[in-house]
C-alpha cells in the first residue's frame, strides 16, 4: 500500500479517511504507519487530543507519547501553518497589548486574517 500524502491543509475528516483506508487495506494487525502518526500529531495542534483519539480511534497514551517527543516550538507551529515564523513572531512583539486582551484569538493559522 502506498502511504497517503500529507499536506499543509490537514483536516480531521481527511485524516480519518486516511486511517480508515489504511485499516481496510491492511492484511494483518501491524503498526500504524509513521505518516499517519505524523498527521495525528499535527492535528493535535488545532484540536483537543481526546477528540483526535476518539475520531481516529487511537489509544490515548500512544498519541500522548508521540506528542511528548514532537517538535512543538512556535517556529515549527508557524511552519506547519504555512506562515513565515519571523514575520509572525515580530507581529507578536509589536502587538503585545492586542494579544494580551484576547490571546485565544491569535494562532499562527489565523495570522493572515489578523494582519490584513
């Protein structure tokens, strides 16, 4: 089986379809392919871990272990969102008061809408 391609526009539904396709096409029990684990970890940047586990039918401690070793720096999160990390972090420094008023509204994937 060919591994499904992962792009920057991951959705919970698309990764769920990839997991289901893998589950239907495997011939025996085996480990989940790394590319699917990577997709699940990336989804945890924008969705609660419990929801990702429930939708993808993953064992929570396995995903938690993967998350603990994943790169989750602000720069890496910006890169996953397709945003220039330097521009994003510079905007954060210049707009600290705006950010302090509503920190939940700023996420790297919202950066384009905030700066427009």
